[in-house]
C-alpha cells in the first residue's frame, strides 16, 4: 500500500512542478509587461508559484514527505 501511495505522490509532485514552472513564467512576464495595478499582483503571485515548484520537486524526489 505504501508503494501505491508513494507512486501517487510522485504524480502530484510532477503536476505541481509543471504548474509551478508555467506559473512562474507567466507571472514574471505579467509583472514586467502589465500596467501598474496588475503588475503588483503578478509580482506577488510569482513567489507563490515558486513555492509550488519547490513543493513539487520535494514530492517528486521524496514521495513520503507529506504522508506518514
């Protein structure tokens, strides 16, 4: 059962990693290209996407990190 749970967490890690990388690219581009009110929102969202990248990488390489 632990092997199945670890395999599932690897898939979650891959999804989080991909979504985070795309999010960082999109938010950084938006922070530099948008006008004043929106560029601040994009600049604040970019580190949150970077947190998704880090969490996805941790779950990809250490699948039991969030589980017991």
